[in-house]
C-alpha cells in the first residue's frame, strides 16, 4: 500500500471542495421572483436582437417629410 504525498492530497481536496461548491451553486436560483426571471430573459433576448423590427421605417419617414415639404413649397410659391 502506498501513501500519497501531502501535496497531491491537498490539491485533490481543493478540487473536491471546488466541485462541491459548484454543485451547491447549481441548485440555487438567481432570481427571487418570476418577474425578475422574465425581465432578465427578455433583456437577454433583446441583446441578441430577437425583438428587432424587420422593417426599416427611416426611408418611409424621410419620403413622407420630403412630400410634405414639397407640398408646402408648392402651396406658398
């Protein structure tokens, strides 16, 4: 029977403690209410760009403003 050196035992013990802490943290919930969870989920999805508009309104608004300005110029000239 061989006895492991104290250095290896200490590193094994440290690794075991880290694994146990990680396992305990896996059972904990980050959110105290479902509202917090929903807000975090929606924020994460917005950051991914899931809720972005697929239609670009900027050219439509620019065209509308141009038509209004042309109408005003034609009316007063």
